[in-house]
C-alpha cells in the first residue's frame, strides 16, 4: 500500500485526511504552524493537526516549506505520494519532486475555473450555476496541474460560502478515495486544463468585506452569501461597524446606501434595486433580525450607510 504524506490545514481538509486514514497508510501530516486565533488571540493548532495528533500520526509544521531544511525533513519520510487539500503554501518543485507518484491536490472548484485561494466564495459571488471539486496532479504553478477527476454540484439560491464549503469538503474526500487507486496504478491519466477557460480566485482581502452600495442589489445579495459566515460583510452607520449577515434583493429604488421603509421592512438603496437585510449585527451587540434591529434602532430609517 502506498505511503502517503498529507498536507492540509483548515476544516475543509479534515474529511479528506480522515478518509485517507480509513482507507490508506498516512505516514505523516504537514500543516501550517500554530497561530493566534479568535478574539483572545490564543495560539491554536489547525484542525488538521488535531486529527493527526488524535490518531498518532507525526506532524511537521514548517514556517516556509520551500526552505532547504524543510525539504530535507520531508525527504526523510520517503513518501510515495503527497495528498494536498487547502494546505496554504505553494509547493516548490524541490518538494513536488520528492514522492515518486508526485503530488495530488483536492481543489474546491471545477478547474480551470477559479484557480486560487478562494474558489468557493468566488463561485457564489459570481452567480455560477454550479461548482465542484477537481482532483489534480500538482505542478509548481497555482492550480495549473493536469486533472484526474471532477464532480459538480449545483449552487442553490440559498447557498452560502459556508454551506458550499461543507458540501465540497465531503465530496472532495469521497472523490479522492475513488480516484487515487486508478491514479496510482496508471489507469487514470491526467488531462491538461484548457487555458482559455481560466479564471482566478485570489485570496480575499479585508477591504472586500465592505459592501459597495453602488453595486446592483442582486450582486450585493450574492456578495453577502458568498462571504457568510466568514469573512462576513459589513457597512458603516454613524461611524459604527454594521455587519450584514443575510438578506435579499428586491425590485425598487432608493438613493445608493440610503435606508428606507419598504412595505414595513428595512431596505437599502443600491445601484439597481433594493437590498433587504434579514439579519444584522451592530458592533458590540448580538446579531438580530432586521425587524428586531429596526425596533431597537428606529433612527436608521433615512440614514446613509457606507
């Protein structure tokens, strides 16, 4: 049986690691170093590291995997293949060349659409009808390697970045387990990506979480869903940060960013149509429904958000 080294860090990677442990021989796990997290900024280990420790698998946490000392450490494990899922660092050729069967990645999009760090949010925000998982053979580029298998799902009208993430994390694990034997025995051959169809989903910057009320209401609705629950979307009201957790687009008009009463419901003018928040959270307070927020803060009617 092939000796596997798994590389991954966040929750998305956990189902894949657990599936590999159940069906194959995982000799080591590589994950990002422990980092401060949450409001307390306490040092926390990654979800992948927690699973590895629970199952007694050795863990390696290089700050930079391309450093010579990290490459030397990886060589000592003598793996047959690397399996990668949301690791968080690009693998240099010096690392990719170590296992004789190369490196296989579980990527959360239908490549070549949405290469990059945030493919799930990009698909929801763009209004894609579907997304999925691609199992690919890695090269030194950013998600540029040849594909081994794909599985698609529909993006439902109420899907969020979080709900699509959870679906794809499970599908990715299942598809990898189905694909890996055929790849290892040579019956599944890699297929190059069509470069003419490439789109890029770069890492999300904090500024992107701030809503732009000049955008159409339909785009804002997708934006909020794509960034839910993380990193979330927000606007400002009277100098305070106001999180917009969920909402819907409707026909209507009001000045961009202006809050109005729309048939008894709180609504915000956009570049095209109205956006009706359904759940909001002002800084320092708990999240509430839009109706509860309006009762507590009636002065928001007529206000300008931005």
